[in-house]
C-alpha cells in the first residue's frame, strides 16, 4: 500500500470487529511513527496502549458515567474547538454531524440512541486497542503540531498493517479520570484517544464518508501555469471522493 492509498482509505472508523491486534503490531506502528518530523527533534509525544481487561476497565467506567448523565470531568484542559466558531468552519462541523447521524439513521429526537452513540466513542467503537496521546504541559503550539503529525503517522501506518483507526478528542472531556487510571505523570496533559483495530466492513456507518473542501477553498497558487481542464476535473472528483 502506497501513501496515497493509505491516505485515501483512512477514515474515522466508527465500528470495529473484536479481532485481536498483537502487541508486536502496535509496537511496530508506534515505533514507525517516530519518523514523523518534530521541531528541534523534541519528539513531544507520549503514548499509552491499552487492550483486554485494562481497556475494558476504563471504558466500562466512563460508559456508566455517561449513561448516568455525566458528560465530562468538568472544564477541559484545552479548547477542543474555537470558543467563537465562524464560517466556513461552523457549517463544516454542523454538516459532518448531520451526515454521520443520517448514516446511522439516528435523529436528535431519539435521545437514548443519541446518548448510546456518544457512549460508543468511549468504548472505542468496539476496537480491541485503545491508544492515548499526551504532551508535556510546557510545550507550545509548535509541539502540539508535532504531536498531530505523529498521530497522523500512526493512522497511516495502521492502514499499511490492514488496520483502521478513529482519533477521539472526546476523551479530552475526561482528562482527570484517564490520568488517574493510567497513572499519567502530572506534568503531562491528555490530548486525545484513538481506537485501533479491524474495521467492520458491513456496518453502514463505515460506508459513509465525510465531505472534504475543494482545493479552491483553501489553497492559493502563484507563479504556475494555468490549470488544464483535465487537471481541474480530476481535482473536483477527488474532493467528492
């Protein structure tokens, strides 16, 4: 599988099979991802990988709390989204949520199923491996970007191993619970979780694809020859894939 294939086939998988993933495979993915760049070679990533009873102990705890009406540990340690969302970002966020719940055939009026879908985030959508990524609290925006590149490398390498992932910032809602459960050093801040495993190809939510912006919405070119009609058509088709 080449990089383009890995990237094009990567999705946020929301339904996994319970097929085990070996520790050797997880180690290979996490080790391989260290080739991701980082400014000054700081390599700011910290990772915990959980499986089996260790994973279930945490997911069961959070699932019970959500079903009892809790949605977080309290204020998050960082803003997951901008406090004042503007366009086009606001519409993109609204659209992806609407599309996903349409694919699941769930409406906001279906309170029980809506809550269960939230719970599934904290069950890693049934994946056999849960990853947690953290960063030292004294790191700055540049190192957060480095952590993001490491996480992306993990997701692409997972595809090379025939696996899928679901990055889960939802876990940032329960940082104190996760930190205590993992015995995470206090100088580290939880960034997100990630599900890792074999995708359930039959589940309808995995046949849905989030829309992507066309290149013309965010990229600016200067000093190049005009784009050919064939290249423009190919670009439009890629945006719709």
